[in-house]
C-alpha cells in the first residue's frame, strides 16, 4: 500500500569540514489502512557533494545512491522529493 509522508519539521545543523545534517520529524500514513506513525530521520551531506547518508531511529545508516535524482544539494526540497519518490 502507498505511504504518505508529512514532514512536521526539518532542521539543519552544521558540522565540521563542510559536513551538515537535517533532522526530520515526520509522520507516515499507510493509505488504505488506519495506521499512522511518527519518526525521526537524519540526513547527512557535505558542502562538497560527496553523497547523502540517511540515519534511521535505530541508528541504521543507508547511503543514498545517485542522490542527484532528488536535486543537486541536500536541502529541505531534496528531502521532500526523497519522501515523495
């Protein structure tokens, strides 16, 4: 079943050596079922465009291959396109 994501907040934090992250507070809804959940996800990127890593609530890390599919830079619009895909 399709899932609809609602991003409640997207907050940027700057790190060192050009690294930065966005902490996303969101809500997911499974269409066709009466099921909804909240989540926190962290997206990590660099100003050098070295790729994007997604960190889930459990601490699991997943590299996004071909991140340019969602835009040239990790930013709030990139994150919205990621969830819309």
